[in-house]
């Protein structure tokens, strides 16, 4: 067989993935073990019924054909209206391009912003696909870590320190996966100032914009001088309960969108026809959005209060998003150590923070994508598990000091 290109075979790089706990747990679950999976961000319930019905209707109505490469007009209009609401910046359908999910929109944004050899700054802790998305574009990147002691809010000084002559773009994600941090206005102003002063693109991943923990969502698009340099990534996955539909979009300057139509020409040749019509209706009606927002808010609050006063760990970040971050560094060697031990002892799968960059090391990400009862039981078992270990460590310290 001839060689596979380095571009494709190297997408995952050599980074430790941190996802072994999840894959091991999944394999054991499929083999019949009773394992509580709190390691993945996919909804525990189906897509809202109204969206499913709309899709069946659109399929029966004969929408079986190729679609406009940029996205059918009704879908882009609905996406533009949602973007106007989410960002507070008037958006027209010429500034929208559809993509297969937020991931497809990220791929498009990264390829629009960077040439091979260019450099990007990724703010960490970051979503696991970011590094591979830069590698496939043959661009390099450095991670600027937002620190737990700063509530995972990135600082402009750290961005300045990572800037290189070939830096062209910054990638941020708020509300953040995995930390649940919701970037403050001050944080976003620092990032925006950095991008303006160095003439950089800002790729802003806002797929969790409806999960802000009750705060008004803030988009850097709305800050002065940012409209011409901000590429907003969004999708229906997390907001509308539609992960498996693979529909997302990017909002950017019209010239960027016009050029990206050619990426859709060679990559997807447009989204599915009946799916496009159904998602347009789901976006206009907002089916399920309010319910999903409230459901995750309630679960987040319940989990945080179940960990209230826990000995040996503490909740960090977790203002929004669909995960809770537990700092276990006082009691465990690493997030990995905690996650493997928890899987063995309690048959609960969580994701080690190490999967998301250095600043999340010593933490674990707990997904809220299970029903309330399962989450409550898991929280109480995790609490016992941590406190037992913290108690053992304390006893060892006392014995060690006495001997
Ligand atoms: C931060 C972030 N961005 C983008 C995505 C991609 O989502 P999708 O492609 O389903 O829209 C995810 C999925 O988990 C995510 O967590």
C-alpha cells in the first residue's frame, strides 16, 4: 500500500489522549457491566418531539435533493436570526455558512483563518478536537492556559507572551467545555484588544451559548472593532438537543463566507435537504431550548450542592456548560489516577482533566448528561469515594509524622 499522507495520519499527534477511561468504560458497558457513564457530552434524552415530527414531514414533503452549498435560504435566515439574538449583533443570511455540526464550522473557520505554517493560540482548557483541527490545516498552535486559580478566565498577558510573528488567530470557547467557565466581559475585552492590536482572527466557539447558568451570553463579536475579525461557531447540538443531526454554522464577514462556499463544494456538497428544512423550523420555533437550558441548570446546581463542603476535593468553574469540574488534586495524583480508581471502585466513568490541557490536570470533568436520579446517586458515591480516600491520606500523614 502507498503511504498515507502525514496530514491525515498525523491528525491526532502524539498527545496523550486522556480518553482511555471513557473508551475502556464504554467497552465494559457494552460487554454487559453496569457502568454509569458521566464521560460524554451527549444528551440522555432524544431530540424534542416537534423537531422529529418536522423532519418526518419535510422528508415526506419530498426534500430529497442537493441543497444550496452555502445552506438553503430559510435555514441561513433562521441561523442569522439566532445569531442576532445570541451575539446582540445584527446578522444577515449572507454572513452565515452552514456546516456539518459545530465541528464542521470549526474546521471551516480554522481553514479560513490560517495558511500552512501559520500559528494559532488556543485558550485552554480546550475541547478535545481543537489540536487535531489545527494539525489538519498544517498550522501550529500553542495553548495558553486559563488557570483554575483565575476561575479559568484567560489573561491578556498570557496571550501576549504566546504571540509569535506568524500568529494569525486565537480560538476561545465560552461557555467552556470542559471547565464550565463563562468568560466575563473583562476577559473578552482583554482577548478582543489583543486580537485588534495584533490584527488577528478570533474564532469564538459559542455552541454552549444557551447554557450560561442564567447569565446573558456575551459574544466577543459585539465588542468594538471585532465584527470584521470574529468567526462565530455555533450549532444545534447542545442548545436544541440535536447532536446527531450534524448541523452547525459559522458567522463571519461576507467575503469569508463567500470563499468558504468552495470548501463546502469539495467537502460536503451541502447539508441534507430534509434536515435543512427541519432544522430551519426548529431554530425558528426554538423547540426544546428553554427546557434543555433549565434541565442542565438544575442538574448543575444539584451536583454542585451535592459536593458542597466535600473533604478532599472542590468544584471549580462550572458556571455554565453541561459539565461540572471537580478539582481532586489535594487527594489524588492526577485526574487520570482519580478517574481510573473511580471506575474500578464505583463503576463510574468521568473524564480526566488531562484530556483538555495542562490547566485542567488534577481535575475531572463530570458530564450532566444523565437523568437526575442517576446523577444524584453518582454524586453521593463520588463524594464517599473522595472522602474515604482523603481520610486515608490524612491517617497516613498522621502515622507518618508520628513514626
Ligand atoms: C466546545 C465544543 N465545541 C464544538 C463541539 C462540536 O459540537 P457539534 O459538532 O456537535 O456541534 C463540541 C462538542 O462537544 C464542544 O464541546
